[in-house]
């Protein structure tokens, strides 16, 4: 499985987690749409990183969810 597929899988798991708040799910869905678009990977990566970093700074995000987001951001940075 390549890195982009791992990222998409991790985002899908986060979206399907019943403990994930609705606002987080909306950003995750938005990020998934960005990554599944046709286009240059560097552009998609930049947009997705922006979405996830904005979300990870939200003080209402649970620490467990924030850790998952940091892991996904780390994977995105090596794509």
C-alpha cells in the first residue's frame, strides 16, 4: 500500500469513528475530497495539509483525535 492510500485509509477510519466530533468529520470529508481529486499531487498535498493543520489547532479536538491528525500530517509531508 503506498503512502497516499495509507493516508486516505486513516482519514476514512477517522471519519467513521463514532467518537469523532461532527466538525472534525466535516474537515476530514473535505480533505478526502481534496486527495481524491484529479490533479497534481503537490497541489492536493498542500491543500490537505492546510485543512488538517487548521483542524489540529482546534482546542475542542480530543487529544486522541489530534494524535491521529498529527500522524496523518506526518504521512502527508513525506508524500
